[in-house]
C-alpha cells in the first residue's frame, strides 16, 4: 500500500507543477542549444576569418544563458513544495459582527440585567486609549 501512496504523491506533484517542470526543462535545453550554436558560430567565424564577430557571439550566448537561467530560477521558486499553498485563494477576513443590542429587560429583574452585562461586556479601556481620546478632543 505504501507503494501506491508514494506514486499517488509523485503523480499529484507532477500534475500540479507540470508547467514549471516544463519551463525548467526548456531552460536546460535552451542553455545546451545556445552553447552548441555558439560553438558552431565561433568555429565558422574562425575558419572564415571573421574573428571580430566572435566577441559578439559570446555576448549573445551569455545573454541567452542568463535569460534561460533566470527562467529556471523563476520556475524553481514557483514549484509547489508547500502542499498546495499556491492554489488557495486568499479570502478577505470578515470583521467580527457588531454586538447585538441587549433585549429589553424588565427593570424589576436584577438577575437578568446582570446576566446581560456578563454576556455583552463593555470593552476595557486602557490608559493609552484615554490619552489618545484626550488628545483628539484637544486637537
């Protein structure tokens, strides 16, 4: 059974990250092809006597290698090793609902009044909150 779980995990990883794995493969193939084309162009330029073009070919080669390297690095960083974190959409957090106003309590029932005060306590005020309120009143 462990064998099936292992293959299920591997296939899930490949299914979720196929595009980035393909981009990594394209990057490596691109670096290989760029190097092969540069070798051919440098040999051709040396045989035909155009030695001034070899420097240009070298610059083009390294620009392509750096571009493919950046593609590989981007793809590796985007791989989903974190367990599906990438696929989830962030939902805005809902604010806490406002406290409902306590129901009308008869004046002659002190136990119910105390219970309502216990259910819906007033927020505690810190000393810093009071200082901020004083400054707002002055300003």
